[in-house]
C-alpha cells in the first residue's frame, strides 16, 4: 500500500519541531533540515494515528517529491 501524500503529518529532527502539514510538506521540511547540515534523527508522524511514517529522503528534492506523489 502506498503512502497518501495528503495525509497530515508532523516532522521533527531529534526533539526539535520542523513542520506540520501534508506528508509531502513534512518530508520536504525534513529534507531541508538534512540539506542544512542537521544530522539529528528525522521523525515523521501521521497525525491521525501517531504512527511513524517511513519516508525515503535520499536524492534530490524532486526525487523525494516524486516518490511521494
């Protein structure tokens, strides 16, 4: 089953809040944190269930966005 790119998610790097929004928005915020040199653990949570969402953040931003579309 694929991920819903429009599901509401919240992203953190370590314990620092990054973003709340769609899965795509949360993933891109996490990717931006990585690009900025933040090497903390990235966590993205589904707001409806509280479960962690596994997102592949490798490659350029366009690749990350494409995998979630």
